C-alpha cells in the first residue's frame, strides 16, 4: 500500500494546513478548431470550467462532443485555439512543446482506454518509465514503482509483461505508472472502456481510494452512466459545449459493491 504521507501530491503552497480547496484547473472560454484541408471542425466552442483540488469529475457526452479534445488540452498534450487555461494558477495555454512535456511529466498522470503500456517491458519497467524521464535514481525508481504496483494490488506481478496480464491488470499497471511521479491530477479517458463490468468496478475502487485517501484530483471520461456515478461531479458535453454540470448526491461506493460481487482469484481476473 502507498501510505498517505508518502504519496501526497506536492503542492506549491505549503502554508495554512486545512486550506479551502485550491483551484487546480481554470478554463476560460476555451475553443479548439481543427483544420482538415478546407474544413474547420469546431471541437470546443467556449468551455469555461473550474475544478478544485480533491474533486472527482466524470465527463460524459456523445461521441464527437469534444471530451477527448478537452482532455488533451487539460493534459497539456495540445493547446487551445483560443481561451485561457490556468493549471495551479499558471497560464499553460501558450507554452512550448517542451514546457508542456515538463508539466505533463511532473504534474499529470494519464490513464487511457487501451492501457498504452510498452509491450516488451515488464510491469515494473513500465511504471518506472516516467521516473526515468524525471531523472530519479535507480533505487528510488524501483522503490516507488514497487510501492505503486502494490497500491493497485499487483504484488507478485512486477516482472510480468503486458501480454501475461489480464486487461484489468494492465489497466492497474497504467494507473501505477500514472501515480509514480505523484501528480496532483490524474486524467483518465474511458479507462474502463475495454473492461468487463466487475473489472470496471475494481478499477473505479482504485480511483475512489486515490481520490479519498490521497486527495488526488481525478477527471475521467466515460460514456457509461453507471461509471459516472462513482465520481462526485458530472459534466456533460454537447457539440463542444457544456450542457450540464452537477454534483452527485449519492456517490456509488465501488469498495462496497465489490464486497457483494462474487470473488475471483487474481488469475481469472480478465
Ligand atoms: P469525443 O472524445 O467526445 O468523442 P473528440 O474530442 O475526439 O470527441 O472530437 C470532437 C470533434 O473534433 C469531432 O468532430 C472529431 O471528429 C474532431 N476531431 C478530434 N480530433 C481531431 C483531429 N486531430 N483533427 C481533426 N478533427 C478532430
Ligand atoms: Mg474521445
């Protein structure tokens, strides 16, 4: 298990202890237009949004409504065409490629639908990779990677390659990889899209635990209303705009639901 103190996301301000939740993400009239030859695609049409530390947000909406485009901008993989994006109070909307890569590596963890693991590399090495880029020493890399794999329930699987792991286990490796640089923010785009329902609940249990115990801010894209109910807030996209934004009054508890689901051994978890 990762202990709460070990993995607490590093903050800029270390002052006054129980501070009111700080703003992590502030988007002001974000637009994104893609140019395909002569055709312009208005993927985002003026998104304004504030997300505070410790929130767990599910983003929903039909295919093509702009969810992934937004995640790419929030994750500093791409820049908005117009509008301002403040991440932890810093304007990141117009940073260069290298500056954005630096922010991604230090502040943001990514989890994707297709896991995106390196296939010829062990679970441990996959998890170590972000720390290699961050320049951590070998011993520290091993220590943190093992700890992160333990936190997602993968003790004993450190040396397995992705093709020796079930889908659920691969997604856990991806979550461990997202955690190791102690990001303040984790972005997950359809993380349960390739998983069966029980495995999806297991993955949501991990996200809920990270959010609750470590205060990690989470933004998760899903098209499944059931999955969105594990979050605390739902934002619905329509045609590149926000059509609804509401708090969940009764958040589902993945941990409680798992107790009621028939247990599987590690090996048939796929
Ligand atoms: P979602 O994730 O909600 O399905 P996307 O953000 O992927 O939606 O896409 C929003 C719109 O932008 C769609 O019309 C899509 O075709 C278009 N789009 C997304 N990425 C690109 C791109 N790289 N180039 C051109 N058009 C794109
Ligand atoms: Mg998408």
